[in-house]
């Protein structure tokens, strides 16, 4: 179907393009009769104004780019939904891109947002520093950015996070108080800053309860359910004794739990399992998974509010907002029978 332009209206009425353009924006210098003819022709031909072209006249596209690392878990959809709830009533639309846990794909997504001339970018990173130069360049060129959950190591940026250290400490403390002493930690890659904070919470909690740290119990792995399975398999094959698992994400925890159950390991009697970044996925597995649940909707809402501030006033100071997360105790960490 052909898109009708103001050139088509001008040709239909044998008048100039500029006259059509001025009539469509209700220019006071255009005669009433001409305006009526233009509007009637526009309706007859099925003309629809191009909002992007209109907005560009005022130096804005009224769009915000949102880049997420993955869409396997519901976390991204919760964040995006909250962003849209804030931005849509303000007349801003959202362009969404997924980086698939790949920093090169993330870079391409950033460049795509730049080409689309978005007014701002909200992003959860794949790697804390790989695309640091791009973040800095885009912001210098006038595209404000807000980072949430997985953030860069650059101090000069607006960020929304939770207290990864404190909540990890409390989650490991819960495992210890339920009688566990050999707690394995499935750690995310070093290039994710949250990984260091959650590991620090794990290690300091062991120290508080005078439980010896064992490097064999720390398995550095990826982020997926398959990575969780592989980590659990490694623990069993290496005959490393453990009675609990604290996983960086619920995907790792679910993968580990599924593999252990296939090997006839009873959850939680033999091994208790808990994870961070919980979503509703943790409630549809068996047994239901103990997790720390981040407030993803609040993250999205706050990110949208911060990007609006930056769009309205580019001189607005960068802020770091720390949100509370909630520990959800479920069957996967119940005390031994």
C-alpha cells in the first residue's frame, strides 16, 4: 500500500507542497477555503502525518531506546512494561532491543538507537566495560543514558540498583541457619559488576559464622539454565561435598536443581538451593525456589523518570538510586526432615 505524502496532496490539488504543509498545521496565513480543500483531499486520499518527521522539526523524536541483555526470564518484560506506563502518557514511545548476553550485539543496538535518533537510552548491560567508550561518546553527543541492574564501572552515570551485597549476605545466612555448612556458590562472569558484590556477600557471611571458605565450592559459570546444570554436574563429578547452593540468578539455580533431581538428589533434604534475581519462574518449578526478588517494575518506573529528567534538562545531575529487594523463602531451602 502506497504511503500518501503531502506531495501527493499537492499534485492532486495542483498547488505547492509548502501550501499543503502550512494548511495541515493550520497556518493563519492560509485562506480558509484552501485549508478546507487540503483537509478534504487529505481525508479522501488517506493521508496520515508522519510523527517522526513532525517531531524532527522540533529536534525530538519522542522515542526512548530500551536495551536488555536477555528475554528468557520475565524480568525484562516487567521493566519494559513499567517504562511504558511512565513514558506513554508523556507522548514518548519505546524502541526495544535485546543484546542476547553479547557485548558486540549490545554495541550494534546502541548504534541502532543512535541512528533512530532516540531522545534517550535505558540499558541493562552485558559487560561492565566493553562498550564504555560508546556510553561516554553517546552521552557527550547529547543522548542521555540511564543504567539499571547491571551497571558500568563509570561513576558518572545515572543508575538504578539494589543492594546486592546485603541481600546476598542475608540469603546465605538463611541457608546457614537452616543447618547448611557446605554452601556452593554459582558465580556469574567477572565482567558483571553484580557478580563481585554477591560473591562478597557470600564470602563475608561464611566468615561471620566461622565457616571455612573452600575455593572448590565456587563455580564460575555463565548465566543460563544450561550453565546451572553444568555447574551442578561439575560439583557431583568432582565429588565435592556440598549441602546447599547459592546461585547468582534464578536461571542458574533452576538449572542446577533440575540436574540434581535427575541424579536422585533430594531438594531440599540433601541440598538446599537459593538464587538471586527471582521472578515468577521461581514459583513454577518444583520445589518452588527461594530467591531474592528485585523490584523490576520499580526499576523500570525509576529508570523512565530519570530519563525524562535528563531529556527535559540535559544538565540534570546524575543520580544513583538504590532500591530494596525482598527475600522470598520457599520449599527449596526448608529445613531437613
